[in-house]
């Protein structure tokens, strides 16, 4: 019975969420699109002509925002373990970012271009065991950071969703070693009770690129 009550409470909150309603009326794939909009505006992350990589892209809300911002002169490459309906102008790769073959496909799709911005909304398949789930989440974040160091332009930027808990401080320290400026953000579109925060890392250091080669 408790589970049913919780489900009804969540559904009531969801259907009455102003960002859910806005997403439905504006044709956005998810309410998460407005998180990226708010963060991009606050920290000047998206501009026409950019090359953007969107990790953990399904159902596509962030890809929609990124594609609209970079325009026809830009490139958006999205990747997810879950399938994603096509977004006009976005190159989508279906696969596990942790697998070498999928990473190679992503690198091929870049066609030698260096990346202006890496977005990561990746989350692991949850086991329900807090320690295991946190470790998996940290491992994905470390992979995303490693990708940044290899493929971002000098002074390129990184936006990643993380959950506060075990491993958070170590990840934040690693990001700070690689980027000039690092901020922790909680956009208005993020539910206040959620433990998620967004790390905005600006200005990839040349030393981080050199060490990754």
C-alpha cells in the first residue's frame, strides 16, 4: 500500500510540474531540457557553430536544446545505452559509453573535430544498493572526464550531472585539476528534493590535454 501511495504522489507531482507541462506544450522531449537551458544561459555554454557531445542523451531533451543553439553550422553528437528517437541534425549513437567499440564509433563520428562542449547526463542502471550505484555513477563520471581531456579543445567546457554522496569530493577535485574554473549549480528546473547537482567546468587546461595523450 505504501508503494502505491508513493506512486500516486509522484504521478501527481509529475503531471502538475510546470516544467513537465511546458515541455509537453513546447515539444521538448523532457523537463531536463530546461535545466540545460538555464545552465547554458547562466554560464554561456552554447553558441552557434559549436561541436557538442551529449553523453546519456535519451530521450533527447538536451540534444534538442544543443542543436537549436549551435545551428546548422554546428555539430551535435549524442550517445546513450537506450535508444533515442531521431532529433533533426543530431548524430545519435546507440551503445554503452564504457565499451571501447562504442567510444571508437563516437571518435569516428567526430571526424577529427575537437569538441567545444561535453554534456553528461549519464546515470547507471540502478541496483538499489546505494554503495554500488554511487560507485557506478562515479565510474561513468570519470570516463566522461577522461573523454573531455582527450577530445575537448583547449579552454573547452564540460557540464555533468552528479549526485552528492560518496566519491563526490574526489570527482570534484579531479575536475578542478583539469579545468580553470569549476562551479556547482542547481538550476530552478531541478527538483529541490533531488540530490542531483550540476558541475560546470570551464576552460580545459593545456596540461590536462597533454597528460591524456
